[in-house]
C-alpha cells in the first residue's frame, strides 16, 4: 500500500491546569516524537482569556505547523492518544483541561466526520488560535472562508485578550 503524501497541518495546543507552560511544551515534544509527525514551525506561547466558559483560569496556547504522512483521521487519533497519555479527561465542554490538541488545518482540505472537522470550526472567532497562527503562517488561506489568517485576525468580531508570554520572567 503506498504511503500517504507528506502534508502540512496546523495544530493548536492549549492548557490551563497544573503547569500550563510545561504541559504545552510536553505536548509539542510528544507530537514531535511521533515517528510520522515533525514540527516545522512553532509559535510563541500566549496567555489567553478563556473562551466559551469564563469562570476558569486563563489558558496558555500556541500553534505548531507539522509535516506528516498521516491521514487527517490518523493525525486526529495521534493527538487524542497524546491527550490521553497526558491525563486529559473530557467531562465539560470548554472546561479546564490539562491539554487540548486541535487540528486547525490539514493542507487546504475541507473534511467533516462525526468527531473531526477540518478546518476546525469557529477559527474566525478565536483570538487564541488566530494570534499564534498569525505569528507562524499569516498568509495561510482558510480553505472555506478564502481569507488569510492575517485578514481573519484583523476582522475578528469579538477578540479575546491574548498576551505573549515572556519566558525570561
């Protein structure tokens, strides 16, 4: 069976439990350790206002660009396995989490299954995704909205607060 062609995907990483910076870094390391995934670019870490449920700690978020031979479904399964390994429990929508890995884009594919939708829905309303993605891929064009990440960030209707973390302090 022929190997899948190499694809570029963007994955959002987020955490607001225990040590969020360490959790995000560990998740990126685990992704990069996967034999079929390689990080090609990584945004800074950002402290971000919670989205969807405001009565919780702020998040630390980043976005990574990866190259992979995995299909979208297998990349999704790899992300779920890393979340599980790190202790993620899914018990509350938009609630606190030790780690959250979301596939934002997979090349210019538009894909929807029961548990996986690419591009990830609501990207255009999420500052915590657009700000770090704009740092590493401002010219990437959303395959459904036909706008660059930079344009989506400029047009965001209700931006959430996003602060770049200085790891020196």
